[in-house]
C-alpha cells in the first residue's frame, strides 16, 4: 500500500519467521490460497462494487480507494486470494480434511462493507467464508468472532439482517471506525473496551457477553477475525492485551467449536502492526488452535 504503510508484506513474514522459530512449521501444513470467484464475492458484496474494484486495479503506481486503502498492481490478486483462502478453509474443515485452519492473509477484510472499501480492506474475507458455508454447505448457524481492536463494521453491515450468523465483536471505543457502540440487534454482540483496557477487562467482558450467547446459538462452524492490534506493544491502539489473552480466547472458542461444530474452526488474519507482537501473538493463537 506504499512506503511506510502499516499494512505491509512484512506482516506475513513476521508470522512465518515466528512459526519457524517456534518449531510449529514442522507441525502445520501450509496450503496456497486460491482466488475467490466473482460469485463467491457477490454473496456479500454488491456486483457493481466488485466490478469497481476490478476496474480500478492499476497496472502501475497506487490508486486510493479511501484515504487509508491503496491498490497497487498486485493488490487485486492478493485480495482475491485473501477471500479465497477463507472459502477454501471452510471447505477443508467442512469436508473434515482438517479441524482447524488459520488463514495468514493480507489485505485484511473486516472493514469492507457491501459496497465500500475502507480501513485497508477490499473484500470482506470472513464474510465471504461465512456466506460460502451457508450457501455451499447448507449450514444454518455460523458464528463469527472478531477480537481485532477495531470494530468489524463491514462484517456487521453485511450480516445485520442475517440471523443465521451470530457476530461477536470486541473493539476499543471511541476509536476508528467509530461504529458498533449503538448496535441493538439480537444476533450481533458488541463489546466496547475503553482505552487502557487490559486482559482482565477483556476476559471479564467476553465471559459476560459472548460465551453464553455462543453456547445458546450452538454454531455449526466457528469463524474468527483474528486481529492482533489490541496487543500492548501495538501503537495502532490503546488496549493492553498480551499473548496469554489471545491463547485464552482461542481456547474458549475452541471449546465452543468442539462442543457444537465437530471442532470445525477457521481463523483469518485481520490487524496487527507491531511485527514482533504480531508474530508472537499469531503463533500463540495457532498453537492454541492446535489444542496445545
């Protein structure tokens, strides 16, 4: 997205380097992401918007879709693979080839609305995956849990009238994109965290608001928008989570998946911009997904 932009290729390198250092690279299987199809994208995005992203993709230089969100010559392919990764991951767990999949993708997706790119996001990766689970696999209850420090406004926008999807989101408030704090929809459960909130506050709010709703909903598939920018070392926010907090929430979500979804759980990368904290947190999350 340009020199100095926080949404940079080194984010994925930081995760892969940490996988190697931890030894988990020898345990996990790495699979290349396919391209999402237009039909898969158009389950959650307006066709005219999808076409506009294709039309604006440059052959050189940068094109700004909003003040924070830039397309370069290879951005469209990357965005299609980011969405395609979650679709493929859903197929893998639904076909019982794997129980848990982590999609190490960029650009992220949870700010992309039905007809709008924003916040580094072009296509809403987790929403594309959830819609695929409903349409292609006939599921009736899919849970999306988003613990990025920013509200997943795009995911909420897409599923605000879809009760087959339970959306649970935690985010710093007031903070970009300044949405979600007034939501009053039965299948959307938002947790607002004031600046300075630590892991104890996060866990207390999750236990109070999310966990009983997830158990009541009994999801047949659990999807995670895994943003690690609420880490204490990440300058993009003012929430103070640490690796043990990401391990804790992953284990709690894994319990839900094990109880109701046959263990089926798919996580996809959203935010996280301090490279060291991102690598450590993502690998701790992957390790917990493995049941360690």
